[in-house]
């Protein structure tokens, strides 16, 4: 695997550059990136934001400037993209900035510790190789390698060259009008809406879990009037437990060391009916949730939609875990338009 990933580390490139380093964006992503820069003795010199977000803000001691102001002060500089981008207009803007400046989107994990570096890749090379061998088609193998190249280098061009539309993934899943769908990490019902858009609004049964109180209210509101649907304000886990939820808002709430107590349980304890389609998007708890669904997976062999971008190990650990639970799945990997490598998902067919 290392032979196929020849790109230099993003952090090594930043340590060597003579150009000013400028962060584009504020918030949790910028916080994480600044923390890593400080740990590595790399100095950032400015922060800028899109024009509508400047208005006298400051961030971590930096006055937040406009792009034009940064250009006037520094001329040539390195941009660190510090927020997630998925709208087409903003993705086009990132491509434009990449054509003008040296631009990186440093990969910092959504959950877990450590950075995805060449050293990390070397440490887990055997596992990455085994996961690569499980992939079902050429596009999956291309996505796997390009996402690894992105994670090491921070160069978003590796994501742009392998992305496909979400509709293509739904074509792989090929949902029927009689799906028994379980949505682990249902957020506000967005995946339920996607499913119904591909089945003409038809399904047999839906079970949706969402632990965040605010998201759960949205989910309840957005599915009002649905029949044969059960909504549980529960975190997907591998056993019954009370866990702590860090409420960061939106889809970013996740289990943590501090937060509000929430009920958690294994799908095997909650699904008393067959499951034909199972989604897991649980903000870094996918391995625990997958383990908690092992009886259901062995019994029903459902199609799986499994998010693979929250933890450094997800790209190898999750397919290997699925293969150990129920061998023989055809495992497809797709990356949908997003920078960083969020919306990189496994689609698994029995």
C-alpha cells in the first residue's frame, strides 16, 4: 500500500514552506488545525473567511480578514481549508483557490486521536492491504487509494478525481418498495428522505435511532404522518448502557467523555423484525454499533450503508469487521462531493 501512496505529508510540507500560512475558516476545524500546528512548531500568520463572515470577528487571537485583505498583505501564501465544504458553489471556489495558491485541507479525525500520516499508514499497512482486497470493483479501489492519498497529503484534488454522485450509490443499493429499513444515526431524517425518493415513497417498515434531543425533535417533526415507523432517542451501541453525548449541534453531536447522559443499546436488542437495509452513521461509534448488530446481520444479511470517515481506522477496520461478522459481502466504496473526505461510505451487498 505504501508504494501506491507517494505523496508527501501535509504537515511535513507545511513545516518546510517559506510562504505565510493562512487559515481559511473558523470553528472546530480551525481549532483542531491550529492545535496541530502549534504542537509541531508551525506558525500560522492569519485567518480569513468568506466575505459574509468577516464583520469584525476574531479567532484564537487573529483578526478575521477577507481574502482580498490577505492577498494585499501577503501576495503569495499557503491556504489551509479549515471547514467542511459540500455545496457545489463552494467546491468550485476551492478548486479556483487551488489553482491560484498552494492549498491543503488537513485531515483531522472527527473522532479518536492522532493524525493520518505516512507513519500511521505504514503501521497499519497489512490491514489496509487486506481491506483493499475485499473491495468489489475498480471504482472502489480507486476511491480507496485516492482517499488515502488525500488523507496523507491534504490535497483535495485527490477527492475531486474520485467523487461520484450520491444517486449512483443508491443505484448500487437498489432499494425496493418493501424495505425494512433501520437508520442508526438518523439525524433529522435526511437518509429516510433519500430512500423514499428512490422508492416512490414506499417502504415496509422503518426503525430510526437518533440520540441528540434537538435532532430527534426534527426527526419526529419530519416524519409526522408516516406509518410503520418507530423512532427511538437512543444511541446505537454494542450493549445496553448510559453514555454521554457531546452536543455540538446538527449532525456533529457524538459520544464523549463529558456531556448529557443518553440511553444506548445494541440493534440486536431493538430490532424484533427482519432488516433488509441498515445504515450506520454514528459519528465515530460505527464499530461498536456494527458489533451490536452482528446477530441481525448474520440472520438477515441486509444491505449496508456504512460511513467510513469518522476515525482514522475506519477505512480498514470496518470492512474487516464486517467480513468477520458475516463473510462474503460485496463491499463497494464511494466518495461523494465533500472536502475533507467526509461522505466516504461503504455500500455492502449480500
